């Protein structure tokens, strides 16, 4: 039996690992000698992570939650290192599979290698080249100690090859986040706010802001929101907002009849809102992938992106962090001249199948 320990540290990680779990289950039904253990490090506490969340994704609840939430970057990394070492000692694995770029990804890869366990990184090789982002440090460290690299793009392959990774360690498979999106798209359902605000398709804009560079600099946050309000005509702005950010906005006296701040939404409800929006304004990387595949105009309030394919082949535009840069993009949106999605290679809903096929090949070498 080939034992795989799968690591998730935050809610978006579960969207990435759900199709991998489904593909492992399918392989097992075909007689393959695979087993998995799902470890939630508990890095991000999320009150929406209830049983219904796992039910929506059609995956079992984690075998264990290490409950390593809170603290500074260093404290959280240390807590995950200590807890996951105990976990891996108690439940040895042939392969530790990590996804994305959260602190858990880096910390669990480090523990696994020190315990002589192979590491596979899903979403390997993406780079923003911005070392002020904790995620970029996590990616660099993880990829420096990974054995098998599952990539989402040709550019990610090139990044890895330039860093000295051998070609036979890189597997260009696509994007598991899109596997989940395409599988769950028929199940999207309107959140309560959709009826409450009497929203209609393509007549509102969705906003998400969470990066410290945007939300912790209070004058910057106010200027951005004010600029968005000033240049979105009469459209409602629906802003699922973290409670901490909501408090900052309240303190800054940021309010407007068209600005509707709501609690963070579950996956199916949030993506319903996105799919039917006229556009999305965000500083999230993952949302730029989803908006592209759903052909929804997207504006990213960042100076860089680790997902350039969402710009070259998707619906995303990199606006930057200067609030004054927002207006021209909104004018372009309202002119009806936004670019359309061109199919991104291998973002076809079959990425997890390819990953498990490669893992099975590795078990036989």
C-alpha cells in the first residue's frame, strides 16, 4: 500500500485537494494500492469550515486538525513544525502532498524531508518575484526541497528549470482549483444577499480585498474604496469582507448606499455571485483564475501576479496599487471592450486525474 499524506492549511487549499481525493478514490476502486490521510493544520480558523463545507466539496472531514492557528508567522510555522512532526511519526507516509503557498505548505514540506519522506508540490513553480509577500517565500522554500513538481502552466515549468530542477521531476498537469470549479459550477447557488439586494446578472460588481498592503494601510484602503465607488456609476458593490477589514472601514467612516459589506460567503454561494457579476475587483490570486474560466472581467489591485496566464489568456488585468489607476480600467469595462477568455492549456477539469496517474507511475519506479 502506498500511503499519501495530504496537507491543507486554509479553506482555498481544500478546493485544490478535493479533486485529488476524488481521483485517489477512483484509482482505489480500480484496484490501485493507494491510501491517503488528510491533515488539516488548522492554520486559518474559518467559521465557515463546518461539516456542510466538506459536504459541498464531497470530501470527508480531515482525519486530524492540528489546530495551529494564530500567532506571528514564526510562531505559526513553529507550531506546525512541532505538530506535524508528531503526526508524521504516528502515521508514516510514502509521500507528503502539499498544495499552494500557505505557511503549512512550507512547514510540512520541511518536516517531511527531515523525516526522509518524499514531497510533491501541487501548484509548484509559480512566482510573483515579490519577496514582501509571505506566500512568495513559502513557494521558494517549498520548491527548493520538493521531489515532484505538479505545475499549472508552461511558465511555472520554466521557473523551475531555471532554478535547477530536473526536467523529469516536473509534471505539467493543469490546475486542480479549476477541476473543483468546473465540477461544482452546476451546484452554484445564490447567496441570501442576491435576493435581499434584488440583484440581476451583470448589473453589480463584486469586491474582495485582503492583502495587508491594501487593508492595513488605512489611507490606502480608503482611497481605493472611494475611487471604486466614484467610478462604478450606479452599480451595487457587493463586498464580502473579513470582520477585521470591516472594522477598519467603519473606523474610516467608509460607507455609501451602493457599498454592501457582507460576511465571507461559502464556496458555492460566492462563486454564484462572481459568475453573475459584471466584474470583480480583487487582490486575490485564486479568484483571477476562477473569473478567467467563467469569462468574468477581473481587475487585480496588486503590482504583480504569480498567475500571468490569467492576463495573457484570461480576463484579468493588473491594475496596480495606485488608487488613481482604477478609473481607466472601469471606463474600459463600461465601454464594453473587455477581453474574452481564451482556453488556458490543461485547465480542463482533469488535472487531478493526471496527478494521480503520475503518482501511480512513481510508485512503480
